[in-house]
C-alpha cells in the first residue's frame, strides 16, 4: 500500500528541497553534509564575522563538531580561518573566493527552483 503526503504545501516544500538537492548532485562541486552546508550558509549570510564559538552557539552543536566541518570546508577551499589581530585567541571564519562562487551557484539554483515551484501545479508524492 502506497501512502502519500496529503498537505500540498508540505509536498511543494519537499519538492523544492528535492530540486535544489538534485541540482547540487548534478554539478561538479563538492558534496557537502547537512552540517557543512549549515556552517557555509551561516557564514555566507552573516553580517558580523563568525567565530567557531559563535557558529557552535548559533547551530547548537559542539565546538569540535564545528571544527571538523571547518576542516573539511577549508580542505575544499570554501572557507578559511583568520586569527583576530586584537584577540589572538579568537579565530574568524570567512568565505574564500571559491566559497563565494559556490554560494552564488547555489543561490541561482534556489532562485530557479523557487520559480519552478511558483509556476508548477501542486502534486502529491509517495511517503
């Protein structure tokens, strides 16, 4: 027996996420975990400089979890760490040019998916 999601708004939201995920899979950019993507997005949209401590607090995860994500994102060339010149114990996390380019592509994919979502009729998906 196949079950379907009955809430059309939920189906549309899930389809939106699916479209963005599929677009990301199709491009040659690195595969990111949900945590890595959350860190990257947080740094990208933040007005204030981010620190490991601030990212851990905002995402409600441990500092070691953030450090592991930053290690991977740094190895991919998407983020970099920079020591605060005023407080040598503090490390700022910032986008690299490659990270900015990656986020511009992702932002474009999100805009395209939003346009498709707004123009497409509702549909049901199997659960």
